[in-house]
């Protein structure tokens, strides 16, 4: 057994740690077919996309159906500072340690980052330092086109909505029906298969268009969408704040049918959440078809299949459902797949990637998957939304903590991106750390409620002192962690996470933990919201603004009340108030509104306002990005 | 030598000809590496994208630089009916004949179709019948992501424009300069490399930000874009008519900075034209950087590089510059690359694909490339814009004609998509055909002005009679064609185009024709426009509306008057009036406006209004499109 003391890095690490892109470009990735072979994929089970990426076919699960699953590890974080605490980096470093040092079969499952922010403020999302997915440029740009497919599908549905309203406005019932079901050369009308879905929903048990009564024809052909009810917006994978609120239809040909709407960034599309939760093509087809875009003037939900477009959306998404295989700096395999927002969506990578990974690594192997935001958000949604969809349950939670964040929770001054850190954060202050460990402790106790052991990964920064780190370790153990381990994977790669890897191996060595969901989906919407608020956030109660009350009533009436809950809350506090650090309790959680992602399969209560379209600063980082046209290498990506 | 009489099809052809998708799915494509090997690509000269597509690296041109080029054949068409005359199908059928029957080395270069229309009215654009590129689903959907890359690049530039105006509105000169050139930790300011381009343009020969005078700082930092001058619009690869005219910036955070603009379909982006005309990465970088988005309040052009985004655009487009290798139904190689509009852009596939193809096929081989629209548009732009950019010149023009279109030109009733053909088109009427051959004759004579021999491909339809076909043949020969051949490749594949292939081999057997451009780019804008109008369209003269006059003056002042001309004119007549069939002359061509694509490198005079965003009908074809989730096969794509 490899222990962490004096592990020699396999990577030629430098001090100080160079920039992410310099490290990423200093290591030549191996041909992805080598990674595929090592992880047990057969050549016909993946498609190459160049030599460093491959799309993995879902049917590998069928070949390996008889295999036992590997250990399932979810990486979550304490309540973070705006600078981030290194959750992705820890996920990747842990896997480099498990694979390259402990020689375990391992597979990392991470989200695909949005391309938009790559050109704005934030840099890439492929890990950092000596714990990265490479080529990082590929990961941060088009990858294998999944996000582009989502843009195309989302916007086809959006176009279908406005144009359907237009054609309904300008045609009689009869003309509309005749156009939707035109007679063929023999004078025979036929329903397209997707139309049978609408007929079934309307309770019309006829398959011959000629047999419909005029009233049925009208009900079938006229969706009668209430423009004010439309929740479906367009998306684009660009940080374009001027598209947040727009008026469409201002051309003369659109005959005055204007509408106020807007664009969100693509990863916030419900289709991204569908991709992350779908278990196969058939399941994705059903989810896409039942996505609700608004309601008709009678209050009935209008779906993508009502618009006739569910099948076309599936066709656009058929390749996107295959996860993309990449590699870490230490040649361990990575599946990059889906990247739903962690506020209005569930913030976890795909179900299918995790399922494939668990079969590939087998009984003695490990799948490490990352949950977005702090554990109160990302881990809670992992447990109650993702695990419910996948049928999988975790063997271990790895909770990432930093001295920096804990000092903030202990009462340290605000940490603000782009401004220098206060000296409290750069010099020893054990008192602040100890005071802040209440945040860590609560996250640990929250995780234990699911029946899952917790290993705390203390992501060491250069200015952390031994006394500070020890204070975190002790607090973690006292709160019930199975282990708490100091890590240095940013500067050392897998070598810096060998102790963490050993702790994860030890924590998962026993029998599978008995998993418990936090709530029964059959509870009412309010009961589910209150369970999360009280059990995870330690709120004293929940208050609902009138809009939220109305939506809860509406969704209950529509039959969507049995869906799990996806809280859209700040990640910067257990509460709704980002300035409340530490472990606040006794507050009343306000629910402003409730929305539904019926295709993805959850309701999302809004706790505060959520940004779904980032902007660009005065000097976006695109100023530094260019191509060395002689070598084809990208420069300036951070 | 194979002759066309009684050539047995290698494909198992059926009568009547099945639907395009049924034919396409009935032939199993071979692994694309086999196609690559057969065409002489080394394994490190292409990247697989799955097993049926590969991106070809540009450096193959360097390895083969010493090779002689193959014969360069451009396929153009007579003035078409709205139903299309089978130009793509003929291009592909000719190549199937050259490769599979005459055993010539051959490579087909075609445009990538837009995804938007795939879900609207028109079906795919991968040829038809037994002359198709396969898998046709891949060709009509995401392919290898080039169009998605264009969307991303186009819209990053669009976002950069609005947000820059926003930051300029809300900041002082000094704050703006300081944000653009922030001091590093040592207090030192530095220009990003892209900023040096702006400084050079402003005539500021300083590289140290500290040395700029306050006036220079202001001039550098404040682009001062005149909102009314902005010609750069956003794009999306979806038929979404409600985005044609929109108002952006209506959110409170945008502080009242609203603007009327709109979306076009992605293929109409200038970046698509840049992709089609760029000769390598370095050339693409320069073209993208010099794209003009509008002008400042002093009337100076504002470019992508002024906005600091030229490098980032290049990074987004770095993979898109590699053509995608596919195959025909008869396993001949195809390069699919770029698909600029044929009205506001030049309507031809990429320069690099043709260059690669000519080197790969070598002295005895053939590259067949397609020009969009009728020859008065697509061929003229091929000659004067594409060949000017590439340095290549054609060996032969293949002009596609149909009896149907010639009957229309001879005075037949209008041909309207979606309504049954008049019986004049389904029964013999040699008189109409003969009368309409004036259109064919003029296209032949136009082509001959470039010094290039013309082979007429008469695309035979089921109801054409021998007498009608013979009338076309005779007229073509009389007008100066080298040959005129009846083809049946739609129903027979390459076997149906063996005579055409033999005619092309014969027409190109001699020494390279002496090529002549139609005009010298150093002529004035008006002289160039008038040359095209008179020589190609047979106009008596040109009239300029006041807006066009103003733009000509403006572009001349800006120094853009030496660019070639890309006429945005209807393809349905030689004139500006789509109803004037045959070979009209003596008309005055009205120029409504003149626009510039400075990065692509042409000016485009607008002759009438151009549709740059299609809509969706009441029953879009997406109603029929779905995925068979058991097999993964697409159904209902036409």
C-alpha cells in the first residue's frame, strides 16, 4: 500500500506552480484509444473525436450488466468563498492518486464547462495546477459539441412556440387542421406519430383525422398558448448580457406579434438538465417531449410534443447523450458529460457517465463524481435528484474544505474576487479557523443523514500553517468524519492526494452503506421544501411569497407535485442571505417563486434572484486569447 | 474506356427511386479511414470524428506541395426553377462516375448545409436519389461542428460590441484606459498583443501604455462606435423568424441602452465567408481581425481587432478550418466545407478543401466543386472571388440544365414549390424547350468569357422525351459547349453519369485553359458593378439609389474600394426581377444599397431584398422527424 509520506510525484512538478495552461500544454496527452483500452472499453464501444477525445456508447452498460458496480464517491464542498475551494481540482487529484499511485481502476466524472465564461472573467474549468483534465483547451471550448446540440434543440423549441402562435393567429381552425394534417395524393389524411401523443393527452382515442369532430379538430390543432405563461427562453453559449431581456417579433412580417423574452446561457437550458438525468435514448425522448413551455388559456400545460418537436429535439441530442472520454495529467480516464446549473438545475454531471463508469471500473474500482456549489446545494441534489433518477447510491462523500473559507466562516473579512486577500487569510489565525469549522461540521452532519460516510479533503494552500490545518482536521473528526486528510494535489498532482485516496479506500472498504433519501417525493411540494430548508439549511421555517403560492397551487393542479425539489439558492450561505457565513440557523427561508422543469423532472423554488446570463467585463479575457498560427497552439487561455 | 451505353449500376438501384433517406440508409458507409487511405491521406493527416467523418489537416498541402494539381471542375447551373435543377446531385453523380466507373482519382467539394432548414420546409442538401453523400443525417445535422463554431464566434463579437458601448458609456476615459491596461503586481501596465494592432491603426507608435498622452489614451480606449452604423448582427442556426427584428438591452441592468437589431441564420455570417475564403490559419486570423462591425462617430471603421476579439474568434474557429471528409454512395471521397450564402456572400465551398483535393488527386485526378445558385451568381463569384483568393483556375465548367427549367424560360407557366406542375412540364413540348434554350446559351457564353470550356449536363427527369432532350443538346452545342450530355445519376448513381464523366475527361484533356478574370479589382466600385451587370446579366446599365451612392462613397473613402464585388441578386432571373425568365437584356439594374464584408474580402451590392432568416411553416418537417430509440436510427428526415 502506498502511503502519502514522501510520495514522489510522477509528474515533473515545478515550484512555484506554473499557470494552468502552461502545465496542461507541458504534458503530451496519450492517444485516447489507450485510455479507452486501459479502462476496459472495446474499440466498437467508442467513437474517436480527434486523438484526445472519444464519445462512449451507452451500450457498454449492457455488455457489462452482470459486473458489480465500483465504489461510488461524490465530491462536495463546504460553503465556498467566491474564489472557489478547489473542488474540481480535488476530484481530479484524488483520481490521479487512486489510479496512478494506488493502481486502482478509477474513473472521474465531471461536468462540461460552459464556453461563454471562457472568454469573460473566469478561466477554464478543467481542474488546476497538476490536477487537470487535458487537453484543457478542448474541454473549455467546443469539446464534442454537446452544448452546441443543446443550443440547437432549445432554440428549435423556442422558434416553434412563437411561430405556432403566429400561424394560429392568422388561420381559421379548419385551415390550421388541414395544414397540420394535409391530405396526401390519394386524398388521405394521416396523423404524424407525435400527434398521437397530443391526441392521447386530450383524451381523443381516434387515429383517423377524418373522424375528429370539429370541436376535437379545434382542440387538437389550436394549442392556444397563453403568451404570458411562456417560461421557455432562448439560449446561447456566449456571455451576452444585452440578450437578457429582449423584444422579439419586431419585423413587419411578424405582423405586430411582439413578445418580451430573453436569452439565458445554454447550460441553464432545461435540456441540459434532461441530458444529465436521462438514463438512455428512450428516456431522453420522453423527457424532451414532456418538457412544458407554458400553458394554454385554459391552464393546461403545453409540451414540446404538443408542438410536434419532441422527436426532432431527440435527433439533435442523439450524440450528446454519449459522454466524452478524456484523461488527466496522469493518464487516468475522465468522462466529461453535461453541466447543468447548480441553482435552477441540479448541478451534477450525467447519470449515464456515472453508470458507465461504475460498470467499467468494477468491484474494486472507483468512480469519483463531482457535485456543484456547496454541499447544501450540490450534494443534496446529488442525493435526492440524481440518485433518484439513476438508482445509484454513494459509498462515500468527499467534502472539500480550505483554511481560507473556514476563516471566512469564522468571522474573517469578506473575500472578494479581483481584490487582494486580507492578511487574516495570509497569516496564521487558528482562532478564526476554529470558529469557522461550524460550517464544515454542519456539512458533515448533513452528509451523514444520507447514511454515507464522509472523508474531509483539506485542500492545502501555500500560506496555511500546520496548526491551522490540524484545527480543521480535529474539527472534522469531531463532527463525525471517517477521516480528514491534508492534500497538496494542486502542486503535486496525484502524489499530493495519496493520503486522501487511502482514506477513501478505507472509508469504502466495508459493505455498501444503507442509503436514505431526505424526503419522500409523494409529500406535498411545501412539505418537501420545508424538509430541505430545515434539515439541510437549519431554517426555522419557510415563507412563500404570493407568486410562489400561486405556482405551487398551479403545479399541484397540473399533477407535477410529485417531482423532487431543486432549490435555487445562493451557494455562499446555508441561508438565503449570502452574507450569513458559518452555520446560521433560525432564519425563515423566503420562496419568491416556484418553477418547473417537467422534462428534467423537478420543481425549482427560487430563493432570491438567479443570474442565468453572465456579462463581459470592460477587459474580457478574450483580449489575451489568440492562436499561434504557426503551431496551432492556443495562447492566453487561463 | 467505359462508355455510357449500358453501364450496369454497381448500386442495387430500385425503380421507382425510393426516398433519399431510404437510399442513404440502405448503403452501409465504409469506415472513413478507408476512404482517407484510398485518397492518399496518411493516418496523421486526419482526425476521426466517429467512423464516418474525419477532419483533414491543412498541412497535407505541404507534404504534397511538389505534386501537380488535378483537373479543377466547377459545377454551375442555368437559371433554376424554385424546385432546383439537381446541381448537387449532378456534382455527386459525376464524381461517382469518375471514381467508381472510370477509376479516376476524384474528390467532391461541397458546401455544408445549414441545420435550420432541415427542420423547416426543405429537406437535406446531401444530393439525392442514388447520388448522395452519406451518412446524409450527419451531413444535415451537426456534422463536425463548424457551423456551431461560427455561431459561437459571430455572437462573441456581437456581445463584445454591445458590452463595449455599455462600458464606454459608464466610464471616464481614464477609468476605461486603466481597466483595459491594468497595472500588474509590480505596478507595470502592458498592452495585450491585439491592442498593438489598434495602436498601429491609430498611428500611435508606442508600446508602453505609460507613454501615451491623455488624448492618445482616449483615442485608444474609446472606440466610440456609432450605434446606427452597426452592421454586425447575431446569428443562430435555427429558422426563427421572430428573431429577424428584435430590441436588445431591455433589462434594468443594461441601464436603458436598448438597440434594434436582429438575428440571421448562421450560414449568412461573414465568418462563414471568411472560413470559405481563408487559405490557412494565419490568413483566417487576419481576416477575422479586420472584419468591420460599424464605424465610430468620426466615420472610421471599427474592427474585431479594435474590440480585442480577433484572436479569440480564431481560437473558436481553429478546428472549423479543417474540411470534413465523407463519402458518396459509391465510396468516392467528399470534402464538406463551409456554406456561405450565395446572395450576400459568394456561395461556394472552401478554398482549402479545393486546394487539398487538387493535391490529393494529382495530375490525372479530378476535383469537382459546386457553385451555388445559377451560374450568373455562383459561377461568376467562383471565378472572380473564390479563384482570386485561392490562386486556382478551373479546367472546365459543368453547367446543369433541365428540360423543366428550360420550358419555364421558354414561356411555360410559373413553377411554384408545393403546387402540382402544369402539364406543360409533364408532357412533351419541344417548342417551349427550344424557346427557353436562350437561358442556357447565355450561361454557356458567360462561362466561355473566363476562357474555360463548358460541358452541359442535362439532368434527365422521368417525363422528359428524347426529342426535348435532343433540343437541349443541340442548343448547347450551338452555343459553344464542348459537349452536352444526358444524365440519369439520380436514378442510377454513377452509372447514370458515365457519359458526362467521359465528356469532362475529354474537355479537360488538353493544356490548362488560359483563365481571364471578368474585371480588375483596381477598377472603381461602380466600374466593377457595371462590368458584372453588363457582361454577365446583359443589363443596359446600373442605377444607384441614394443609400448605395452614400455607401460607395463611404467605402471608397475607407479604402475598401479595391475589393471584388459580390452581387446580392435573385437567382431566378439574369435580371433583378425574378419573373423575367429566359435571357432578358436591356434592363437597368437597380442597386439599393452596398455593404462590405471586409474580413471575407468583398463588397456586396444589394439588388432587391435578401432573406437572411428563414421561417417555419404551420407544419414544419420536424413533425415527422424522430429517433428510433431502439436502433438509434433517425426517421422522417427528408
